[in-house]
């Protein structure tokens, strides 16, 4: 993230949550507080190791479209509402987009 | 997108559409016209603000594998078939891949 | 991938597989061998061209969270377990994340 702070840094953030209700609560909090323009939810089956054991869980994935200049605040909001000790919160860069949609992200997300 | 025009710029483009029929029509148009190598469809639950109100919708997400040098034409085709005023069309870069698969994207996508 | 080899290169790798059993076998092999920290599975509908014909298939998508310095070994493991001649294996960069989660990826993924 080397852009100057006056340019949007459009990105997608993925978060996983254990239940649909928790996923929806996080999604609504992010959209209502202007930390995301849009969040979509999908059920997923997860496979991972935790303390040396293979685990399989049914979870929900949040796909969050936002301006990554607000990543720290988004991360903090997710952490405060999430029931996991170590929630997955990861971001990838948007390098091209439909300009009116990118503008809509900018207008929907708060600025400092 | 700073690559010279003679090198592929592999990427994933995400589009959301309100109905499966519309999502399929867009997917088929992109694949038939050589603007995408492969499109996958998934049902999603979306949460966003529009004119100050929280909205929740059932939608379909298109995950499009392509050469981003054709992004402008892909964007134009999606826009022409899409029922939204401001459709979501966003792209992220592929930075590594199975070479035969990347070559297949190159062969499937048209060149100028 | 220009990072020095002593810094993690966090990324998401997407793979598609024809059946849930095959997708699960690949996911478990990657997690058990320390080539991925976490894999999630989702059913998808795919549309693509193959030898000039439009094809539609029901498939499973694997979303793999890993350190991309192990991409070559991950690719080789997927290829060895996958029934397709040309499997989709593509990676995008993680440019921001919740530090404890990124650390967990580092601890879960093997080093050379």
C-alpha cells in the first residue's frame, strides 16, 4: 500500500465466520459504519489444521468491497464482533474496475 | 497495468448479477466472444447501502478468468447485458499459475 | 514474486475440481503436508470453451490460503491428485491482513 493517502486503494477483503448470523452482523456493521460499500455472503466448507489436528467446519465467507485505506478500522470492527480468537481477515488489490462502481465504493466508504 | 501490450496480464474479474439467467447470459456471451476463458457462477447474499438505506439481495456472482488486456471490451459487454445502472465489475491480478492453464487462457482469449 | 526468500508471500490460490470427493482429497493433502494453512470448498457452475465447444459443468472450487513461496510444491501436489489434463491453479497476492492470522499461515506452512 504505497499510494498516497489521497487516492483510493480499492480492494476485496475476505473474512470467514462460523455462523450466518455472525456473518450478517459483521456485514451489517461494516456497511452501516461506512467501512465497506458492499459485502456478500457465501456458505463454505473449511479444512485446516489447528494445534496439529485436521479440522473441518461449515462456515460463512464474507467478500467485502472497500477502500483499503480503511483496512485498520475494518479489521478492528471485525475483530470486535467475531467469536474466533484468530479471525481470517485478508485483502487483495483491485487493479481495474468499472469506473462508476469504483466511484460508488469511494462515496460509500468513510474518509478520515 | 504497466506490462507491455505483448505480454498477457492474467486476472480474475468479479461481476454480480441479480438472477441466474442474467448471470448465465453474461457468462456465455463472454466465453463465446473470446473475452473470457472460463466463468464460474455462485449464488450469494449481498448487503449494501443504496441512497442511505441498507439493502439485502440474493444475487449471482460471476468469477471470470481472462487476459486483462481485454478488460475494456469485457466491461463493455457486461454493461450491455446487465440490468443494473451501476454493475459491479472489478479485477484482481493473477501473479502465479499452472503454466498450461495460463497458456489455455491466452489461447481462449482474443487479441486485438 | 520479487520478495526475498526470507519474507512470506501470502496469497490465495484457486483450484477447481470436478467432484467434492476430489476437491476434499486435494484440500486434505495440502493441509496435511503443510502446503496450505486453510482450504475452503464451494460448489460452482462453470462455463468455458474447450476445443471450440461451449461446456457447462458442476464443479468445486478450492480457495487455498498459503505462503506462495511454496507455490511450486502446491502446484505439483494438486497436479498429482487432479483428474484434469489442465487443472486451474491460479494465485493472487494478499496485500494486507490481520497480523495474527498471517502469522498463523506462516506457522502452518512448511519452509524449505
